[in-house]
């Protein structure tokens, strides 16, 4: 009997300690009514490209996939290429990922629209 009461008490404690969420569920949150763009914080690169898919890497850098361009303006236009972004919003650096294959030829041309980095 003591074991059953202890089990019930543990179960009640577990239920009570989970509590209720303090924020409303996504279905009950109001929809956004506007967007504010802070153009003074934009970084305008001299390089170019499109289809910028981003992901966060385990080392806290970001990796981005770029199509049809050369973000570092190094003189080679890629059909698809990866770059790493390191640093904070005020002091970030763009880095080439040279191990990424160059598949710019007609026989191996492709786009990278999704990205997952471990």
C-alpha cells in the first residue's frame, strides 16, 4: 500500500510540476500586422548571386548556399557554391568553402536549394 501511495504521489508531483505554458498556443497568437526593415543594418556586397539558403553549423557559424554568382568577387562564377559566415552582426566575415565541388559544367550542373550542416 505504501508503494502505491508513493507512486501516486510521484505521479501527482510530476503532473503538477509540468504546469501550463505561459504563452498562448500558436493557434491563438495574433497574426503579424507589419514588418519593419532596418536598411541601415544591411551589408551590400560587391559580389553577386541568388537563392541564399542558410543553416547554422555546430561551431556557431552559418553556412549559405549561393547560385549563379561569386559572392567574394574572386573572379570565378559558380553555378552553385557554399560560403561560411563567421562572427557577429557587426564584424562578420565571409569565407570560401573550397572543398565544395564545382559542378558548373553542362554535364553536372545543379542548384542547391536546401542545406544541412552537421
